[in-house]
C-alpha cells in the first residue's frame, strides 16, 4: 500500500509561478511511491480571481492522478502590500482549516512560500496529522530575502520572522534546499546551537528535458512565435520569468538603455548587414508597469515586453532568445536560487549571469563555461558582457556555451534524477 503524502503548495498549475510548476512535476513524479494530495490556492498568480472560484471556500479536483484541494483567496495587487497580506493570510488559515478534513497522512511536504508562513503551515500539518513526518523544502530563505530587497524595515518584525522560520526548520524531520549556498545558510543559522540543526539535503531544481530542448531555427512554431512578437532575424537578448524586486531589473534597464535602437551585430554570411539587437522581457510581476514606463519615457524602442507563456509554449519563447539573462539582486546569495537557469540550459542557450560569487547557479555557469557572469552591482561589467555577446553573435564559441549547459543538465539536472532523490530521502525518514 502506498504511503500518503500531503503537499502544501501555495501556487500550483495552471498558475505560472515557477514554484507551482516544479511542485506539479514533483507531485506527479512521486505517484509511484505515494498517494499525493496537494493543498493550494485557486488559480490567482496574476492577482485576479475568476468568478467561478468566488462561490465556495474549497474546490476539489484531480489533475493527472494528483488530488488537489484549492482554497479560496481574495483578489490582490502585486504592488499593494496590504492586499497581498490579506491574500496570503486567507491561504494560510483556509489551508489549516481543510487539513483537518483530509485524514491520515504519512508525510507532509511544506514549501517556503508564502514566506515564513509556508514552513509554519507544514508544522501545523505535522502536529494535526499526528504521526506525519515533515519535509521542509526551502526555495527561498526568509526573512533574509525580505531584508535583501528592503521589503520590510521593522527590525523587531524581521527578528520575529527569523525566529519563526528557525522554529519550522527545527520541527522538520528533513530540510531540502535547492543550492549549495542555501545549505550554508541553514548551517549558518544553527552554528551556535548545533543540537537543533535539522538534517539538510541538497536537491537541485530541474527541467523536463523531454519538454524543453533546442529547436531548429526553422521550426514552424518557433518561426510563428518570432513573427508574432517582431523577433524575426533579430539578435534577441531575453529575460524570461518573474519581473519582481529580487532581480535588480530597474538598474539593469539603465544598462540596456546604453544599447541604442540602431545597435546591430557584426555582418555575417547570412546577415550581411548584421542583426538588430532586441531586448525581450517575457513574464509579469510587480515591476512590469514601472519597467514599461521607463522604456516609454526613454524611447527604448529596442525593448519589448511579452506576456507569460503557457507551459506548452515555453519551449518556443526560450528558443527565441539568442542569449538569456539569469540574474539576482545583491544579497540573494544563499537566500534564493533562480530556477530560470534550468530552462535556459534545457534549450542550450548561453547565459548572461548577474549573480553573486558562490551562489549555486553562478557556480554551475562557471564550472560548465556556459556563459559570462559578473556580480550584482557591477553594471559596467554587465555592459561589457553584453557587448561581448553582441560581437560574437552566431559564432561557434557561443554555440558551444549553450551546448555545454545542455550536456550538464542531461547529466545532472533532469526531472527524473531530482524526483528520485526526493523519493529516496523521504522514504528514509
């Protein structure tokens, strides 16, 4: 008989949040060993709730064999703190309420989203379900992430949040992090009290290499995507993902501004006049409107914004880029690990990394020579790296960067490899 596993997911498919996508693949991949139930919010990542989800507190469904319980939350704005707090609080308390109704569980897997409350929800589930073992999966450390971007300033509140998340770690039977620098953060938190140090395991996030892979430039769907957004015969420098506070995007836009609309790549056999350089930002988030306004105010006609793509279309948007940004703001090392790297490696594209030394993804890029990297805040170096890529557009050297990233992913970062590690570590408990 299969063991029962409850996952508190916050976001889950069809929401486009990267954590929700990862957890969906994890839940589906663990079904051979576990009977999986997920408690998450109704689809709401963009902030707006469809009318069909406004009549009941709980919605039950099954997606590809996984039992889903969705809890109702109110509309919210990503730029309004109070509306976000109300939204998160609704998830937290309604998830607690429905936990009482799901019966015995052998394991509870909680995620570090929403910040701090995700871990506390896992602790509640462990207590309420009595004999369940708690696995705390930390994608982002808080309050460290909140401090890094200055989202909160109250020192007493930040201290309290830190103590609460330490409590969740101590209550966990297993802590799983997604980067070697995140493992160091757990060790740093408990270095003065090693007897309370939880068991910590590193399991990288992943990409499904069978769904995200390099395409021929003449692939009809890729050609259609480029035509739709004006990318045909352009040299595309792409950012794909959340346009939020954790990526220093407003300052990076100021670097992009140095590349005027008439910037072109060197001539080549195929492009005798070179290719126009286009900066494409694909996604949404709290900074989207500010970024659009900045671009309009500064007449940056070589910058375009493209909406989030459905999962089945992600392969085309990723392949549309010649190079891809993978960035974090200063202070995020050991706090968060940008999952967008896995998609970039999946399609075999070079990486323009703006990441702190010693962070998981920067280490991978440097170890594979899969792109060019610099430290957040080194804006002159960002500009230099951009100019290097533009000068080397279409060269074998650039192609080899992407190929090395893809090869590393196939050997180390596939969905099957990472999910099998989850199953192995959970069943050890």
